[in-house]
C-alpha cells in the first residue's frame, strides 16, 4: 500500500494546492502547446466527431485506482515518439501525445478505465480516413445486398457498383450519405451511453467489453443503412428531398440508438460488477519521487523532439517550384509539394506521392469531394489486365469520368493493405494515379495507355 506523505515546502511547489500536483498542470499545458503548434492542421478540431468526443471525455473517464503505479501509457508514448523519428507521421505524433497525457493523468490523479483511450481513437483523423476509404468495399456489399433483397421482393432493380437504379432514378451508397456518415458519431454516442448506463446502475463492465460493444454498434449501424436504403428506393426519395436526410436520422434513432440503450443497459445489469466506494485521490510517495518527475520530463522532451522531426520532414518536401520531368504529349506542372499534374487534350492525370506505408494518401474520393464533385457509379474494373477503380464525377452541372489505382513504377494495385505491406518490406514508394477525362471512352483509352506504355515510370521512380 502506498504510504501517504507530508509535503515539505519544496514538494508543495511540485504539487500546488489541492490533490492534483502542479507538475500535472504544467504537463497538460506543455502537451497542449505541442497539439496547437504541431498538430493544429492534423485534426478537424471543429468537426462534429471531435467536439462530441471532447464532450464525451469527462463523461466516460473514471479513476479506478491509485496514482503512480502503472507505466503502461508511458511505455506506449515512448514507443510512438521513438517510431516518429524513423517514420515521421502526424498519426504517430498524435498517439504519442495522447498516451503521454494518459500517463500524466494516471501518475498524477489515478489509474483510468479504458474508455478515454477509445474516445481518443474515435476522435482521431485516421478513423475518419478509414471510414471514408476502407468502407468502400462495405458500400459495394451494402448496395448488392439491398439490390438483391429488393429484386427478391419483385421490384425492378438494377445494381451498378455503389448505384441502385429504380424507376429511372439513381440511388448511391457513398461516404457522404447520412447513414454511413454517422457511423463514427454513433460509435462515440454508444460509448457515452455505456458510461451513462454504468453510472445509472452503479456497475462497471470491464474493458474487455468495449470491443464487443463497438462491434454491436457497428452491426446495428450497417443494418440501419440497409433499412434506410430500402426505404429511399422503395418510396423513391431522392437526395434533394428533405426526407432523404430525415430518413437517415430516424433509422439511426430507431435501429441504432434505441436498441443500443436497451442492450447496453441489459449488459451492465447482467454482467457488470458492483462499483467500489469512490476514494479521494491521494498524493503518493512514488508520485512525488524524483524518478517519476524525471520520467515525465524525459517523455515530454522526447515527444517535443519527435514533433520537430515531423515538422522538418514536411519542410524537406520539394516545394511547388521544383522541376517536373517532361512527358511526351502532356503538359506537366507541380500542383503542390507531393502532387504532379499532367494534362493532355484528352485527359487530366494527378500523380500523388505517398511518403511511406504509414501515410494517408490523397484519395480521390476525398479530394474531388472537396472540389464540389459527388462520386457516382463507383466500380472496380479490369483494364489492360490491371484492377482499377472507376467513378462518375458530378457537380450538378458538369460530369467527368475518373479512374485511380496505386503504382510505384514496378507494380500496380488497388488494395490498401497490399501496397502498404509491399512498401513496408522495402519496395519503392507508391503513388496514387488518378486519371480523369470528359468521356468514358477517353478515360478508358488514357488508363489503357498508361498501364501498357508506362509513360510516367520515370516520374514514379523519382518520387
């Protein structure tokens, strides 16, 4: 058992007034500066999921043990910070800061439950990115499932990629739809509801239940989207109809939130353990020891230098004025530090360099959406013996046809895990190739020429 100590004047400087040590507040301030100065543009701090996560944090956080007795988060923070020196990525720096903050809390206030870590994960941009990009196969399967179900019901339905055709109208299951767009939000709300149920029944579910709870919420969300798509197609509710979004909200409430409330309440009552009487936080001898303060200071310095490495890596990228290798038949220019733009009379090509296996790429489903275009008829096709993704871009008044894949000059693929694993094993850096044209025939001809003739290999090998 930790012995309680009397604080002399020198230690009172470290602990300050009350039970929370002064060095804890100083550490919070220091890591806050790192977040603001080095990760300001990494996360969408004003997005719904981040704001909801910040609201959820004080609700789901529970101190369940003495402070100063666990170094688990400190070890994780050191590992992430050290990895950042070898793979300078904002994601690693973000997790170094998150783990460091959790380590500070556990050392200065008390041992935490697992929910704050889960909320930090759901708030992170990598989850939003994964929901946008990696959910693409899920959207195709949902489209096929809804189409098959409605065909079995005798409805005249045609399915093309992520599009359902009915009564000459198109219905798309895309990343911008109300249902799938609320996936992360519903997961955060699910964690909040679990915390509320635990407080209501004065019981606690162990951390091992967090993953099953998330999987249940995910399955409910997917089921909600199936019902939503069936309703939209069956009642011919197009995107411009206000009911299009209201159907998504009603399905979220009826098929995700309400079942989650009942199910989580039942789980807490059935499998939860009685909470022990809350004990006031006490300052332990180990907490105010020079060793703990030395570890905290060493971690802060390591995270700070890791942040400077990430910043220097970005500064070392070629600037917009760096020369671009010439390509016959194309006008070449540098769009920004890592993106080369090549334009011919028939097509527009973007070559977007990916610095490493750990990096997020400039996925066209995100970039074109930022330019005001919506993705339609997303499909996987085989062109010139290679798999590529194709889609119709539509901004309401203008349509374009686009295709994309990953290429390093030696190998092409559309599989995220495949190119990342290949790059991790030591292959040359991959780039995302995005080919866009005014017609399907021009786009297909341009892609076929690029895959067969490989006119950009000298650019890919030099990136």
